[in-house]
């Protein structure tokens, strides 16, 4: 490592040596820095530009010309717009006979009247008083329905309980024919007391 411990690395350039300025340059810089500067005044751009004034007699024709050009342009645009609208109307216009027009009017009128009648009926149904059916009949019907339903439920519950707890303990029922009944009666009748 040439140059010792505190030397600059090889890839960096060597440090610059201070430049000595002549005394005249130093005095000039000191004087410049020590003198107070005048503040720069802000100027509006339009004040700095030269203004040209013309008499009104010279400006009047230019003003009239610009105004007239704007009016003419607007008038042309309106005419073009009106012509385009008229052309579009001619393209899409459908010519109908008097009968077709009246038929369309009648159809629209009939539809409107039907909608009006429907809306009126709905409002009448909603807001007018209508006597209801007698509640006694409804009460009697619901009582019968509820009573019969309760009775049928109780019967079904009783049958289930009978089958579950009683039916298996009863002796089996034997069915006999009328001939067997007659034979049994004869047997019992002949055995009498001895």
C-alpha cells in the first residue's frame, strides 16, 4: 500500500490543492458581499410591455367585423342543425292514414281507461267500507273443526295406548263356526247333573 495508512484509495483521484487567489480578487469579492443589495421590484408583465393606443374610429370597424363574424357563424350553425334535424325527421317519418291514426288513438284511450278503472277498483276495495260475513258462522265452523279434530286425536291416542299396554295381556280371541257352537251346546246340555 503506497502512501501510508491515511492516503486516498487508488480508484479515487488525488485531493485538490487549495488555489490561492490574488489579493485584488479577494478585496473585490469582500466589497461585493458587504454592500447591501437593492431589492428587486416585482413588475407586472403588462406594465413592462409597450402599449399601443389607437383611436376608437380605427378600432370600430375591427370590432364590428369580429362581432359580425361571430353572428354569421352562429347563424350558419343553427341553419345546419335545423337542416339536419329536418332530414332526420324525413328519414324516420312514417306516413299513416287517418284510419290508422284513429285506431292507434282509440287503442291508447282504451288502454288508459282500463288502467284507470283497475286503479279505481283497487282504491275502492282498499278504502270503502264493506260489511264482512257474520263471524258466528265462522266461529261455529271453527268450533266444529277443532272439536272433531280433538276427539279424533283422543281416539287415536287411546287406540295406541290400548295396543301398547292392554292388547298383549288379553287372551287371544278364537273364532268358531256356527257348527262348532251347536256341537258345544249339545255337549254342555247332555252333561247335566249326575
